[in-house]
């Protein structure tokens, strides 16, 4: 039987091409919410890939840790940081092995493709790892994105519904501030181009 590739190896395949698959600019939703974050706060970027969000946040003075399973992604993230004159910490691991060892003022993610039960586990761990009044902020592909060719996986188990996210966060020690499906225009490298249906979420740790 052929052994399935690890998550890190699958993303290495995507990130091994020349250039940055999702471009150099941060996710627009995450960038628009930095005013919620504590100045010079401790920020964790989950599934950070090639580093575009981490580089942006580091440039704004936050203390950033970028976590991803792809060695190639993390190498390119550090290269981008060097080119932009900023720095951040990296954690190279699969979220199945993630055990938070510190508390964060915010945990951010864009397009984190996880199946349950890992999805629920990771998001609830993220809430636990937040400081009181800290924020979890994410932009994720809706299951209604499947017919569109502007980005995202075609496997329903890797996509999100409002109900699934509400269920996860309603069972965690947090308040849902924003949870909405939106039709947005993506312009993120070659990977995300065109109108897309995403779910945007903000929750606050109690």
C-alpha cells in the first residue's frame, strides 16, 4: 500500500515552486484587524506557510511566532523576513503534535485546511493558549467555495461552515465577536485569485 504523504510534504510540494505561491502581502482581513491587537503583543500565526502574515505583523512591531509543518514554507518565510528587515520565531511541526507552551495576545490564521477531529482540537487549543481578552482571528474557505476556481481545496472535509465553527467556539471559553460568510475578491499571489466565498471569524478569550 502506498503511504500517504505527510501534511508537511504535501505543502512542500506546493511551496517548492519558484516565487511565493500566495504572494508577499498579508491576508487583507487579518491586516485590517491589527488595531484589535495589543501593541508589541505576542502573536502566533497558525499554518503560516511562506510567511506573508508573519512578516507583516513583525513589521508592525509585534512579537511573532510562525508555526507550520512545511520546512520549505518556513525557510521561505525566514527569507522573506530577512529581505524585509524583520524577524520572528518559527515552529516547524504538524498541528497534531502542537502543545502550546506559552500564552499569546492573539492567534491568527488564514486558510488553515484541517479535518476534524484535528480542527476542533487545534482551535480549542488555540483558545486555551490565549491570554484573557486575547483574540483568535481567521479567514477560512467556506464549503460553498467548492464550485469556484479562485482557490482552496475541493475536499469538503477541509472546508468550513458557520455552524461547524460556531459549534467549536461555543464549547470553548470565548465570545464570538464576528462569524460571517462573505463573498470577497482575493488577490493573493497565484494561489488565490478572484471572487471567493470565505468565512471570517473573530473570537475573544474570556
